[in-house]
């Protein structure tokens, strides 16, 4: 017999998920600022890892593909960007990048994202877009090889720019909460750094001078320490 209540609950979950990922998706587009920061983070956090040139690498929430650009220039050959933003997909594909159009939290096994198949995940300003970050981290644990690495960059809470109010920012959490979630989902934290700087984006004060806003990011490098028993 059909369980009507269970069917309704399943449909509600699908409806809520579709609403989040369709109504609130936007194109990041070109940004000199984000290109510059991405270049810095690749040099500071990724280059020292000395990943093999054929390592399977995912850029989750790839935006216009700045990380993919950097890695391609370095000779990496197995790169995939993941995004649902139509404009960013078009831009990345115009550069010759391979792009998969997936929800960042659910990477399909039927498309090759089997358990322990990925060497490195680059997750710059993407995890805060997840409404269920612990589910996302469980998925990243699933696809990463044992000992695989992941770089995560996130806006800190209560910054001048009020990231909590961005259209699809759902998880602007503090350092302790992120550390706890990472530990619960099988990762060890190699680095957990604060990155702070002043940013001027065009707002002016009553004297017509540009207003400087303090930005604060978390820059986190983790290792998959253990798989999760979800049975």
C-alpha cells in the first residue's frame, strides 16, 4: 500500500531542494579580485602538496574557472569543475574546461564519482552555499581517497559585508563549528588560518571617499583520515 505521508515528505524535500538550487543560483562572473586571491591560495596551499600531474581533481563551485586555469597552466590533466550556474558553465567551457552540472552536495555514482576515487578537492567559497554542510562533507569524505586532501575557503561570520545576507549563503559558521563538523565527518585539520584584508568595492561615505570594508576568510586544509561507516 502506498504510504501517502511518506510520499508527501519525499516530495517536500525535492521541492525545497529545487527551490534552493534554482531560485537562488547566480553567476559569479569575471572578477579580478577573486582571480588574484585564487592565484595566491593555489601558491600557498596547493602547490606545496606536489600533487601528481594526473591526480583526479575537483573544483566544486568553480565559478569562472580561475582554479582550473591555474592548474591547467601547471600541467594538470584530470580536472573537473562543478557548478549549476549557467553563465559560469558557458565561461568555463569556452576556456576548454570540463564542467559537470551537479548539486555540490550530491555527486552521482553513475557518472563515475565512486567511493574513494578523487585525489584532491578545491572548495573555495562554495561550502557556505550548502544548506546542509554536514551532508556535503560526508559526500566529500565518500569520494576522496584515503589520505586525500581538500582545501576549503569560507567567509567568516559577522564581517562588514554581512555575508549572512547574500542570496544563497546558508552556512556562515564560526571556526569552532567548522572544526567540529570536519572532525565528525572523518577529516583531520592540517591548517586552519584566518585571512584578513581591507576591500573597497565602490561604496562611498558622505565625503565621497571610498569606504574600506574588512574581509575575513577561513583558509582550511584537511586530510581524509578515515572513511565513514554509514550502514
